[in-house]
C-alpha cells in the first residue's frame, strides 16, 4: 500500500468510528436517564435486522476498537452511554493511545509532545 492508500484507510476508519457512535445514538432506544445522562438501551435484540440490530452491531464495533476511540462506551446493566475521552487538540492522542515515545498532559487538551507546536500558532 502506498501512502495515499493508507490515508484513505485511516479516513475510512475515522468515519467508521464516528458513525458507530451515531448509529447507537440514532438506532438504540433511549432509556431513562436518572442523572441527566443519555443512556441507550441495547437489550431489545431481534432476529430480523432492525433498528436495535444496527445499534448492537455498532456497539460491538465500538467494543472491538476499544482504547483507540475518542470516546468510551460504558455499560450499565442493559444500557450504555458515552463518555468523551480526554484527547490532545493538536495530535488527538489519548490516555489509551499516547504519542510514540510517550507523552503527558500539560493542559486540559494539550499533550507534552505538542507543546512547541501549540505555541507557534
Ligand atoms: Zn499532542
Ligand atoms: Zn501526545
């Protein structure tokens, strides 16, 4: 694969990551949210492809991608909700996926590997 192909693949994966979350948000039933946090009910499994199946597949995709995603899928009983993961505004690294060689937080959304780059802006 050349660089252009790898970029296309990265883009496709990034779109899939984004779509998986919105699939759950669109297709899962919204469960009660006792503390003002939207929860999605994935428990309504059906044999025929339907809305819930789309949501369950999307949730499974999210589980498989795990740490790499810019958000976290949290399960509570039969429902799930999303938590945004802290990420660097310059490079997009997260606690689960640090920069090559390692980095640490120097600001709410800035990592140590990107300090110089952020100051040049
Ligand atoms: Zn960074
Ligand atoms: Zn970093």
